[in-house]
C-alpha cells in the first residue's frame, strides 16, 4: 500500500520523462507506462532505494525491479534472507510478497537510456522524501548505487560531504537510523564483477543487523 504524497499516474513534473512515457505508451499500450509505485508493506523496517525503472522491466510490469536484470539478484537475495516470501517470476502478479522490506526508486518514471538528469532526480526527490517520512517503523535504508544514495542523503536533509557513497559503508544517521550503501545490482556492475552476488549478500546481511 502506498502512503504519503505519490506522483500522479499522468505526472508531468518532468517533461522529458512524461514525453518518454507517452511514447512508450503509444508503442506498448499493454505496458504499465506510469510512475512506478513503491512495493512492500508500510510497516517495513527496511527501505531499498533503487535508481529508476528499466524500460522493459519495472516500466512494463509496474513493480520496482520486476522484469529488470537487476531484479533477479535483488529478489533472490531478499528471498534468501527472509525479506521476501514466495517465488519471484519477473512479473507483478507472481504472488511474491515482501516481509519487513519495501522497495522504491529515486526516480519513479523510466528515463531514456536509464539516465535521469539532475533536475529529474531533484524533482522526484519530493516523493522519496514523503516515502521515507511515511514509514513509521523504518530503521535502515539500503541505497543501491550513488544516485540513490545521494537522493536519500538529500531527502533526509543531510550533507553529502558528511555521508559520501561507498559500497558497504554503514552511515549512522543523526536520528539513530542507518543508511547502508551497495553498488547497484545493474547488469553492467554484475557483468564487470564490480558487484558480485556475495558482495550484495554481505550488504544485505549488514542491513539485517538493524531489523
Ligand atoms: O534501479 C532500478 C533498476 C531497475 N529497476 C528498478 O525499478 N530500479
């Protein structure tokens, strides 16, 4: 269930993203083609923050990371650590549920070439801020990649210089919560072995210590 302020299905705050979405909707009317809502229970202790929906992944299925290459490792790791239940079948109606965990994106709409602009990240941060504020039991945020990390730090009103991104870093936040960084589980990072499944497991295990 979504809480707080969320983007409208026809959000036009980012003109370039709205135009890209409209083009995708014309070419693929059977796809989701809207700002992708967060997934997971509102009483989650963990919020996983990704970058933005992939065009044939979350933008098609309507669920973060679902159908995206990155989702294979993310959901497998969540299942392995008891943060998800069921079977991940890369579609939004696979019956998979999250347990104590919620997933969102720094940017809710699919960007061309997976690259949101600085303006788009800044504009969509209002929704990330509301998402974080709407989770009463939130204890730890897992940021996937530097863009997600920076968006979270700014959404929390903190200084990036005090909280630089580094894979595996555990940032103790002033309010007692924690921000843990991982390289994004993108195809590129996995293929280049910048992020291995074991490195990602270790980041998720760090998270578990705070739940
Ligand atoms: O960051 C990402 C990558 C793929 N799919 C998402 O929803 N987010």
